[in-house]
């Protein structure tokens, strides 16, 4: 689903440069509409002190002149000078950029409807007692789950064994190793996925957690406008929140991902969600994977009945390898020791990997968020591809995303990065975030 990115503006030039700056912003608005075809947008201008100055509502992008006139009028009204996105300068240097946005209701999409098909797996018994389960999905993905035999211990397994059975590799970084050790020590044996899998044949915006960051609440590390594959892996822990009446109309997703901020078809992600009827009935949290925006969310590694109880700690680890061009997904419920993993090739249709950012996000794709109170992300790390080293989220240049800024229904806002640079909390508000 498409909608306009809203950025904090800062006063940068004298009043007489307002016309030029207004035209600059108008061109940017029209370029965004051309690329994303949004049905409407609201820009929120803020002073350098962060106080809201004025709203300019634009129902349709009918002409550049109309936008320019509105912005010129705002510059004159403010009496303090022209406005230019402060984020423009921040993108090229380490620092922190704050971005707020909301999803636009009524956005048309050729993929707004879709049907569910049943995919049956191919099961292969492996030497040593393991089982390989492969699903050929209708969008071109090949999803493979390799389940080890009973008694497998990831703490004592070799690097080759960890890779064979889809476990995260053992990190060298002491801080990252502590989180890995905690998760692996909690692991218990489990059974392979059983039976067929229901899969959506097209992306349905109200159920997709692939909304190109304008509906995100959380943080991205890295250059949001970059093209370099800086990051190749991302991980975090989160605790399942108590959520009131989660359904298809107010569903939620909490996920980690790579890319997705520069182009619409390059985000790979995994996480937990509630309310997505394509993944399962009821309001329980379930795990999913997704290649956005090309493919619809998929039940995590084929485990359609896997749900998470309130208060359970969930360990997530995801990576992407350019060769053999596969994503590797791993989620463990540390409270029960149940863990599942799989690898998947990307779908057809133009998806390409772009690891310019590592992402930790809460999202309400249906544009209304069920009340979850708050949720904490901890142990937020990303792996830098050039050095194969794990770095903390807060040690990187970060962008903060706020969802539902101008909505009177809800807002989800991150509460700042913790002092250790590996934690933050997303908070739900029954109001806008101004």
C-alpha cells in the first residue's frame, strides 16, 4: 500500500527563499505520487523545536501549482523562513532521523484481492534421522525446512551442522554471542511441519506487512536511500504483548527485516503477527515470512498451527546470502524451547535484495491498530556484510519511524533507543502522536 513519507522540517533559509523551497517540496510530492500513486497525503511541518506548526492537507495531486501555492502560503504565514527537509542532510552522515507517516485509506491496488491455494510438501528423510520438507509456492518461492533428529544440541553442534539444520551461526562478538547462547540453551527438539500449507496467490494490502515503511513504527539502521548491501543479517528478541481483539481489520505485525526503504520490491522480513486470516484464524500471534512487496506473507516455515502465548520471549534471527540467493529464517520461543527454521529462495516478479538497512518494526497494515499497550525489542543487532561483524542498532546511523501520526484512531511510536543501543519500546496510543 502506498502513502506519503512525512519528515520533520527545519528552518534553514530566509523568508525570501520560500518560493524556491516550496517548489522544491512540490516537485518531491509529485514525484512521490507518480511513483506510489497515493490517493491522498498530509504533510506535517515542525519547527526545529519539534512543535507542530500547521497542517497542509492534499486530497489529490492534481497540479504542481496547487501544492506550491499552499506551501508558499505556509512559509509566509510562519514568518520565520523557508522549510527544507532536515533529513536530507542527515542521510549522508551518521546520526538520527525521525520520520512520521500514516497509511492512506482507499488506495487502489491491482493486488487488493487474492485467493488461497493449498500447497503440499515434498518430504525427504535424511541420514542421521533428520527430515527435509520442501514447499514449492505459487509465487516461485522454494521454502525448505530441515528438522534435526531428537536430541540435537546446537550448543555443541559444528558450524556445518548448524547451517545444515537452519540454526543461526555462532557469533564471534561477545555481546551477540550471549544472546545466541541463551536462545540455543533454551532449544528443545521438535517435529517437522505436517501436511499441506495454505498460501495466498497475491499480495493483499490489508494483510501484508510490506507497506514500504510509511506505516512502520520502530527503527532502521543504515542509509534509507542507499543501494549498497551493507547488512546481511538482523536479529532481536521481543515479548509477546497482550492484545485486545486482534482481527483482520486491526491486525498487527512485529518483525525484523533487511531493506525495504529504497524501492518497493526489496524487503525480506520475518516476525509475528495477529489478525491475518491468510495465516490462520483467531487472534493469536503467529510467525510469518515475507518477500515484499512481490509476495504475500507466508506461514513461518510451514508451521501453520504454531502460536505464541502472551509474555513469551521470542528470539528472531534472519539472514540473506547473495549466493545461493536465499533467505534463512529462524524463530525460537525461548519460553517453551520450540524453534523452527527454513531457507527460501525469493519469488519471481522482480524482487531483488537490497540490504541498505536493517529494520526492527511494529506495523498495522490495515491502518487501524489493535491495542497492544507496548512491546519491547531487545538484543537488536545487525551483521555488516563487509566485515562479517555484528553491530548494535544504536551504533549505526538510524531512522525512527512513527505510524499513524495524524490518525485519531491510533498511533504507534517508539520511545527512544536505550542506553545500551540494543533496546527500544513501541507504544500504542489511542490518539494521534502530535
